[in-house]
C-alpha cells in the first residue's frame, strides 16, 4: 500500500504506471481524478511520484469528453543518481460555449482554455520520496484571462503490504 501525502489531501493507491502532471492548482484536484490511471486508484498532483520511473521517458496523453472538451499533456522525465527532473506542458480546451447578456439575446459562442508549463524535481530515499514542482499557467474564459504561478510539494511512502 502506498500513501501519497499532499498539502490538501491524502489518497491511497495500489500501483502506478504513468506519471500525471497537474494543469493548474484547481484543475489538479478534479482533472487528475477524472483522467487518473488505468490502474487502481486516482492520483492527485504529487511530484514525488517522479521517482517511480527508472528510465528516461516521454508521456503523451490526449483525452476527449462530451461537448468538444479535450485535454492534452506531454511530460518528460529524466532520472539521475541525484534525483529525477521533469518537464511538462498541458492544455485543457472547451469549445462552443455560449454566452448571453439577456435571456432573449442571440447566444455568442466562445471557447475556454487553460495552458500550463511545469518543471519538477523528486528524490527517493529508501521507501520515502519527496518532490516539488513550479509552473506558470494561462487561462482564458470568454473575454477574461488570467496568468499566474503555482507550485506544490508532495511525499510518498511505500509501505510493504500486510500479509494474511
């Protein structure tokens, strides 16, 4: 059993094959839970999981949902003896949203998106791993946009399973 300790939540899990990267502080909460993994358990944004990769890897994910909603992500992980370095970019797009100033007005169509660039570092010490990430994001909805910085810390402790 692995316990992933986050600043905001703890999520139990059984295993992991892919490394998931958050798109933004808020979307990390629901985005990773939705796209999560084909393995058991959903993974929230935990940079400490980077130590699970023993070889350099590139991960690409493309997901499409209803109403033209789609999400793309590409990650690169480079494990070294001093830790694992990761770079990632992600985008979340929703097409054909409608806006009306008045219920009788003709709807105005627009799209919304969130783009994110992230750098992370993780290091394992025995069964314990620590990780940190920093990133910049750009969000646009209708005529409004926001740019900001985000960061997160994560820890992972791999405990031996109980025997029955």
